[in-house]
């Protein structure tokens, strides 16, 4: 059985979230949460929150044992990008891209 949680329109670049994926993929949920807790990035806190939501979703299903959950995948897809302007020298302006992402955490039950 697998369970997932999705967080949409998060104001962090998907490129920054993807750097965390390898650190938690394939690990038990408890180990992954401890790893994310001590990472110094904003994206780590967001992924940790989505992962806790996925565990809560799994807890609602009586067929799934929460203690045996493993992180199967963390997906960071690109969301909409806000375009902003920043004033520069000589009356010019440059475009600033404020990226967002959709984060999906998929957990699966490990069979012993």
C-alpha cells in the first residue's frame, strides 16, 4: 500500500527542493524526518511538513502500519512563476522570477 501528500504553490524553487530528495529517498520515515529536521534550508522544513501530512494520511488507514513506512519518492514539480521588476541603473529594469513548486511525498509500507 502507498500513501501520499501534496503541497501546492509553495514559494520555494523546485531546484532547491530537488537537492534534498536524495537525502531522504528510500529511508524509513523516522530517519528521513530526523535528517530533514537538521538541514539548514527552508525547503527542508517544507518537505518535513508534507511528510508529516503523509504519515497522518497513512494513520487514517487501518490497513497500514505507520511504523513500517518508507519514503518511496519525493517529487518537486514546477508551479507558476511570478514575474517582478527590479530597478537598475540608467532607468532600466530587469526581470525577477519568483518560482513556486508543487511538492508530492509518496510513502509505502515496507514488507518484512
